[in-house]
């Protein structure tokens, strides 16, 4: 009669958030670290990661703050989508830049 | 319920006072027996066991003139014993148990057992782990406290209904009002 109960362990949640953040920032999974806490009943994610940027003078580059805000919003949306949980915010702290030849999607 | 059944239920749901009564009666009997023995000994002109009746009376009469420390100590101890005995005599002395309705049997359930059943129902409905739920069962009320999983919302009305249904299923003699409190902060992961 009752469907089973789904459980997502904190570790799994953290791993997933790392993968999502790494993808959004365009860096390798191993370079990012993530801490998840509770914010008034919703999830609050703090990401520490370098960020992938196109080389200087490449013209099409948006500002770094815009890039980070976009990545955070993207990660937030993806994480909420994948887990079905309410994600209050994703804070990103950039610890460095990885210069790419072409813009990473 | 028949008369013996009500008596049995009462005996199970209220704490017995026989221990206190026996201790008090024993103390009174000892004191009376000792005073009687001393009186007889003094009438016969024999040596008293501890204190002759005349000595007892003069000690009691002279006690208000004693120094303050023993006066206060005796007053405090006597007052405490009096309040304690009065409380034991007058308070209902209910145990955390309640009668359930059953056919051809008298069923008295422990509140702890009932509360854990309610907690299980609440955890299932709220989709949280069982240790994120605590239930306090009073005589006429049940309070369910839930720490939600971060990022999910707990449907309080559904939980209240499930807990009420579970409680009604146990068929207690007296209904209880169920209130559900969901903690504002959640716990990450489940």
C-alpha cells in the first residue's frame, strides 16, 4: 500500500552538489569543494572552486561577477531539479581561474 | 465497565499509596509502643529504656528555649515530611498509562509504547527518519515535534490526521488532541 521512502544521504547530496557546481563553473570535479547546510528548512550550498574563464582579451567574455552569478543560479536550478528539494541559495567563492581556449559550456 | 474492572483499571493507572501508608503506620506504632513501655516501666519504678515520661515532657516543654539552629532544623524537617505526606495523600498519582477499549479483556497501555506508535505514523507521513520525530503524550493531548529534511515541506495537517487515526485505532477510552510542531530548521539529508 505504501510506496517506500526515498532517502538521500548528506554525503550523496554533497557529492551531487559538487558535480553540479563543477559543471556549472566548467572545472574538474576534484577542484571544487562544497558544504551544505540548512537555511530555514531549505538547503544552503557553499561552493569553493576555481572558475573557468576565457583568456583575457577574448572579447566575448562577460564580467567575472556575472559569470559567477550565472553559474550559481544554474547550479541552484539543476540541484533543485535533480533532488526535488528546495534549494534556498548557492554561494560561490572563486578560489582561482582556469583559463580556457574556448568558452566552456 | 463492571465494578471490578474499573477497580482493576484504576489500580493499574494510579500509583499505589500502600507503601507510604505502611511506613507511616509503622512509625506511629513504634512510637506509641515505646511511650507505652516507658510509662509502664516508670509506673513499676524500674529503670527507663531511654527516657522516662517525665523527662520526655520536660524536654518537649523546654524545647522552645533551645538555640535556634536545632529549632529551625526540626521545623524544616517536620514541614517537609508534612507536605510530602499531604501531597501523596491528595495528588491523583496517575501513572503514564491509559486504558484501551477491548472486548472481554482489560487492556492498559503504557504511554511510551503508544507514543512510539504515534511517532512511527508521523515519521511515515512526514517522510522523515523515525529519530527526527518526538511525541509527548499527555493525558488529553499529544504533541508531535518534527525536524524536517532540509528542502522539503512537511504537511502538518496530513501528519495530524495520520497521528489521530493511529491514536483512534488504539481505541483509548479518552480521546486526545493532537498538535503538530514542525521545527523551522531542517536537517540536511535523510
